[in-house]
């Protein structure tokens, strides 16, 4: 089971890395959702329920953020942003196992709030803030593919910041 979890985790890492290389937020978010689904599968295989639930709870929040410019979301944008954050915190509290759960909750909060940003540079920077929390969670849960992915994600985000966001 560990080997399957490692392979699924590495696939999640691939899509996560790919997401930050897109120039536009729609590409970032689409790959981010695929990555998140694969992370859920990995955590289920490892028996890390709170990680799976936190990643699962972030999918609808991410999809709302992706549609933030549509009339449905735009009209009550603050409500939807707040609802997504409150939902993640409540779900984290319901599935709380121990202090390790806090790392997953904070990591997801950074990730979903990053997707509400308009400028891609800020999406990348705030997403970068989530990585230390996810790295701690992954180490403590034995999600080694994801630990490698966290390190590679830092490199990927810095690469994307250099490629897309540096001053000319």
C-alpha cells in the first residue's frame, strides 16, 4: 500500500508542479484541483484521514475561487471567500485527530486564500506560505512522495516567479 501511495503522491506532485508554471490563473487552478484529488487518494491510502479531508474540503473552495469573476460569485465575493475559510476550519475541527491536524488546516487555508488573489504573482507567493505546513504534515504522516513534492514545489514556485513575475 505504501508503494501505491508513493506513486499516487508523486502523480499529485507532478500536477502540483505543473500548475505553477501556467501563466494564467485558470491553468493554475485546474492543475491544482487535479493535484488535490490525487493527494486525497494518497492520504486515504496512508490512513491520514485529516489530510484527505482537508484536501477534499479545499476542492469546492478552489472551484469557487476559480469562478470569482462570474456574476454568481462576484456579487457576494466576500461571503463566498469567508464561507470557504469557515468551512475549512469547521471541517478541520470535526476531523481533528491531534496537533498534526493543525498543519493540514493551515496549509489548506493558505492554498485556498492564494487562489482568491487576482495577480498570479500573489497566488504563487501565498501558496509558497502553505508549503512549510504541508511539509511538516507529510513528514509526520510518512507521505514521502509529498515531502519530495513540497521541496520541488518550492523550486517550481521560485522558477515561476522568476519566469513570469520578475521585473523586466
